[in-house]
C-alpha cells in the first residue's frame, strides 16, 4: 500500500508535555483515513505536523516519500491543505476568502473559478458576495473547505469539520468529501468524534489515545477492535 | 525666575496632597516621590546642560544622546519582553531616528549645529520615539494574541510570516501613530504646546516660538511613523522560526 504520509517514531512535546509518543504509521495515498480517539489524544497535533505548522522533536515524517523537512514550508502547506474546526475567516466576503490562497502568491482567483468552487461544495453562487461573518456554521465549513481546495492540495486534512453541525449539514459535507476524493484522487485525513461517520466515509482508520497510535487499519476495525482500550472507547461511542 | 518664586510654586504640590489626605485617595506618597524625583532629575539636567553648552565639546553632546537612548530603551523594553532581542531592536530604532532627524536638520542647515539645538531636539525625538515604541509594542502584542487563528490560517494556506502578521502589523502601526497625527490637528486650538509656551514665557517672540514648534511637530510626525514601522519590521521575524512556524508560546507567556 503506497503511503501519502509516513510517520516513523515521531515524538512531539511542548512545555514539557509529551503529546505524541513514538508514533509510527502510514496514511494510504488516495484514500480517506479517519482519525478517532478521545480528546487530547494528539490527533490535531498530527495534522499540525503534517501541514508544517509544527515540527516533531524526534522521528521522521515523509510526505509522498520525501522527508518533510526537505520541503520548503510554503510548498508543503500548499500541497497539504488544512481545514480547521473553527473555520477561521478573514474579515471580508466569501469571494475575498476564496481569493486568499492565490492572493498570497500574488495571483488572482477569477470569479468564475470561485463560483465553480462554491458549486463544488454545494453553495449557491449568491453567497459569493456575502460577508463571511453572516454565514452559518455549515456554510463557513463549506467555504473553508473550498478555500483549502484553491491550492489544489494532494492531501487534505480535515480537523473535526462537522462536529458543530446538524445531521443534514454533516451529511452534505460527508458527500462533498467523498466527491472530492473520487474526483481528484485527493488523500484525505479526517479527525472525527463520530464513529458512525468514520465508518461511513473512511477507508482506513487510526485510533489514537494519549499520544499513541493504539490501532490502525481498515475502518472495519472499529466494528471488532482487538485492543481492550479501543473496545472500551467504541462502546462509549467515541465520546469518552 | 528666582529660587524663591520656585519655592512658592510648591503650593501647587500641597494642593493635591491635602486633597488626597482629606479624601483618603492615598496619593500622598507617590506625589511626594514624583516631586522629589522630578526636582532632582531636572535640576541635575539643568546643571549638566549648562556645563555641556559652555564646554562646546561634541563628545558631551554624544554622551548626552547615548544617555537618552539608554534610558528610553530601559523604559520601553519592559513592554516587549515577548519579542526576542527587543533591547537591541529599540536601540537600533532610537539611533536610526536620531541620525535621520539630526541628519536632515543639520544637513539642510535648518538649525545650527550647537548643543543648544541638538540636545533638546534629540530629547524630544527620542522621548517621543520611546512613547510610540511602547504604544506600538502593546498594541502589536495584543493584536497577535487576539488574531492567532488568522495568523495560523494564512500560514496553513502557504502564506509567509510577513503575510501572516501583515494585518496585525498595520493595525498596530496605525493605532500607535494616530494619536500623534490627531493631536496635531487641534494644535493651537485646544492646547498650546509645552515647548512653545515655555519659549513665550521665557520672553521669546511668539512668531519665532511658533516656527520652532512647527519644526518640532513636523519632526514628531516622522518620528512616530518611522518608529512604529521600523520596530514592527524588526520585531515580527522573531515570532517565527526558520520553518515559518508561528511561535505563539512567546506571546502567550507575556
């Protein structure tokens, strides 16, 4: 199985707090891998390391076979897109938010392309000139995903993007991610607290606890976990 | 003014002390300390200036300016402890301000190259630059704290550190320089500037006093804008490492 991302004995600490402990594992290329585990397990830190917002203290991370530190940070971040749970927006319209990634490169996203992106994430063109502050939680998440897609990342990191949304919006976004994965062959890593969602959308799953990778493999492992801690976690429906 | 007259003016110190005591404001101790300190400091400066003006030696002028820069740096650096190497950044800023303003003033022969002009103008410029520096560092740190998600958003999309803090930098530069610009709009209508008032009281021609005051106001505009921009562009790179990662712990530990 070809790895889009490979972790080898990765450790990460901050302020004497050991957040990731000797983490080793892969995220398969072109697949959707869900990351599940209790809060504080280190899932978001994995994303920050992959996107280059943080660096491991020890160990190695490979992106498409190349050591992460061999990438220029700007190139790395354009190739490994990150959509955050809070979906932060810059002060401006939806169009201005969509134009941000190219604006950072001194280029301009044509309005027609922005409309196409909105359609892709299931938003009407009329949203283009709405102020970002006027959007609902679900709409913000969709704009945030569309904005991340502007850089055409090969790998997309989604950090609990549906946790604050109602079921209909959640399903909308699940379908959208499946479409993106299918259409562009994008490798997708998705942190979720919703085990049913992990089962519905994931090809593979990482179960993390207390900074360690406890179990990983095909998502069906959640239906019959071998590790006692994972079994307990699944029994609690991922909420413990 | 005679020393007797100066002694009589202490009545203006007694008024706040009596009011503070009557109303239990607790300001007596600080008022007395402020009066004693300002009296000693100003009298000392008066005697030093008297000596420097009479000696006509440039070494003393340079020493005075170094002393001003050291004092201004010591005062302003407390507000920028989250910024690595803030002491030297402030020193560079104050030296740059001094060279820029004096270079233009003396180069264009706007004022004569004597201690009588160089020292008071340097004091006003460095002092103003210090206040601006404190205002800027306060605002810039607050902006960074309040907009951490924006900074990380721009970095995560492939922006550079400069792009990631651009808005915060501009806000802090604007916020710290606006008071200087705004106060000049009402100058002469609401308040008579201290230097001009001092000159008039000392018997100078009011028109001449206005001319010098205008010179100082124009200089203050340059000082304000250059201080904020220079300090901003010297400061922001220390908040990122070589992998273009935002070191937010530095801001949070403030």
